[in-house]
C-alpha cells in the first residue's frame, strides 16, 4: 500500500512495485479516518507513506497509525530534500524504515529492495542523528483534547497568561503543554505550529475569529499634541 499526494504518479508507483514482485498494490491519497478504513479493509503487509504527506507532522501521524495497527510494517519514503531530524522522528514513532533519494540513489534502491523483502532500512544520516544525542529522544504522544484547546488559543493569538485564564490552567502548565505540542508535532515556532494545526484540522480558518475577553490593542495610538496637527492643504469646491 502506498500513501502519496502525488496523484499523477499513482499509476507509476503501482506499476513499478508490481514489476518488482508485489501483488495487489493499492495507491491512495486519502488521510486520517479514511486511511484507517482502507488499512482495516486491505490489511496490507507493508505501507509506504510519503514523508511530506502531512508536512512536518508526518512522523506524528504515522506514530498514531502504528498505535492503531501495531503489526503494520511501515516505511517513510522521501523523493526530495527533507531534514534529517524529522527523518529521525519517523523511527522514534515506530516506523520501521526511512530513506531519502537525496542521500544517494544506491542507498535509495537498497532501501526499496529491503522493505519489499519485509526487512528494515534506516538511512545512515538518520542513524547518525540518533547516535549524536546523549539522551534518546522520546516518541510523540497522541495529543489529548486539552492540548488541542491550547493549540486553538495559540493560533488565535492568545498569550500565555490569557490561555491560562481561558482554560483554567496555571501559566506553568500552559508552558509545559506548549512544549509538548511543539515536540510531538515537530514544530519550532508559532508559524510552523499554525501551519501544522491547519494541516491536521486541529483548527480551521473559520475558528480563527475569537479573542480573549480582555483583548486590547497595543501599543495604543500616539496622541497628537495640540498645535502640531498638519493643516489641510486640500481645497473645498463648496
């Protein structure tokens, strides 16, 4: 089973894999619940997902699939440049194989051959990213509803104290939740979080309309001093 947004290449993926000895190859671009339904119906022995399928959140989403289908053999495959640190998180979240064509065509071919044999393959670059850390990074946890509420507040411009006030949390708890969200979704800043939240439907554009009840515009407009106002040079025709 291949999961890819490259719809124009679906026929190529199917024909290519079948020529390599795989039968009953299905290629799809559906996601989330629709994808889970296909996995239930098809019960594939291997699922290959494009590393950019959910953008930076693909490792997180593949981790959720692994929790739902623990026996499923999964591989993440990338055809373009992709950060090695994000590649590392595929393995941390339970994906058995990861490889990137940009790391060398021979390694790419070796990776494809191994996963089609049911074996594991992790690119050397990703192995090095894991080894260089003193502590083994933690896998992502599924985000509970409370963290999704924090995400919605952040995306609507709420500050830390405003989130705490709105959700009846301490500011320290809000900070801990925010760190957990950033780690699980592999985002580094507010712009990336905003993009990820929209991609995963944690928040929709229609929901980006509410503000804290004590909302004020800052800085306040500067008051003009008397006598400094510019005289109008326009002429009235009346």
